[in-house]
C-alpha cells in the first residue's frame, strides 16, 4: 500500500512485552511480543476467538493483563489509560447502543467529550462515508452504525487508531473509502492497528500483518517477507507414470497425489527441482499457480 518505513521509525508507537490474559482452557492471549512503528498500518489476522479482541481491549486498558506490559506512545496502557484515550481513535468490535438519539447527536456528544473536534471534519467524513447523520442511530443498519463508529474514530485526527473488525458491514465501495482514510491517516503520521479475519483486504492495505491463533502470535512480517515462503500448486499429466513416494522425495515437494497419469503436489520455495524431474519425463500437460497468502496462512493454521 505505502512505501516501506524508514530507519527513523524503530521506536514503537505500540509495544507489548509478554502481554498475557489467561481466561483458562487455553483461551485468551499469551506472551505477546509486538512492536508497531509510528505511521505503520498493522493488520492483526486470525479466526474468531484467536485473541485479537483481547489484545485490543488490553491495549485500551479495558481489561487488565495477568502479566506482561503494553505501551502506546511511550505511555503504559494501564497506568496512563486516560492520557492514552485522549490520543487514540478506537472502534470496538461491538458498538454501543444510543436509544432515541439521532446519529448527529451521538457524534456531537462524543466530540464534546473529546473537545477540539472541527465540525467541518465531521461533515467531510459523513459525506465520504455517505451517511445521513440526521437519522436516529437505533434505526440505522449495521453498516451505517459502523460508519458512525468510523466517524468518531477518525474525527479528532488521533495519533494512534485501533479498530476491531472495522470493515464489518461495509459494502465494497465503502470498504475502498475506508482504506483511503487509513492510508491518509498513516501518511499524516498516525499509527493504525486493525483486526480482521479477512486476509485478502488486509493484504492490500497494511505495511505488516501478524497471524494469531489460539492466543499465540504465529508469524509477523510484511507482505514481501511472508511471501518468501512461496507455495505453488502443480498439476500435471505425464505418460511416465510416477509414484507419490518419488515425488515427495523431490526437494520442496509435499502432499503429492498420483492417479494414473495425473499428478498434483505442493511445492515450497523454488519449483526448479520439480521442473527438472518433469523435464526427464513425457509431460502432456502442466499447470502451476502460486497459492494466495490466505491459502498459505490457513494451511499453516490447520497444521497447528
């Protein structure tokens, strides 16, 4: 999405060390070590119940850790909780209810609590997100309620933006506008942490992403770094009937399946050794495709 961050961005805007919240029965978050640089957009990826929301609630000081620590803008997430909230835009996974209030009143109330919010910024966000703030909040669809949540997240131009499943309920057009807002905030110096279970959209919008499963952070890296483990799926028809054991013995090859003259397998890393092996045989048809990052990630999840 954006250019790679320079060396001057090494001091994390968000830093966790051994951050743990244990709910028992292997539920919660365990020993999270993470550093997110100023101006970075970081995507937290994992299935429901993986620990994404627990992480965000710990960062926001809404729950207390069992051990470990977290800092935002060099402030402790527990001790400096009020000061942190002044500088953070936060979108929870579940929005609160505001019965009998117009959406405009909700925004005015929240802007008043924050202070210093420019009404022109609110109006601009409402126009970009195509939301009528004159309607009663409780009558809005989930997607429009999400837009109200996004307005209050971005309206004060916060230094850090933390969002739990922010695109949930948004149509594709609004998702595109959302990512424009994220990119603009990042370009202006804001640090963005967002969670999602949809890898495809985070893949396009984040500098780095982290894969979390069962409360444990499995992998962290940029799109380029995560793609260093390239995985291809190869399907071929050969006249020289191979055996699956021989295929699996080739460097990088796994999950080989042979049915008559048809074979399929996965190749991790270079496809060269497999191509050399195939070149010595009578290949009738060959098809190869690189697995998407989503396919690679969830293959790893299933292996955990």
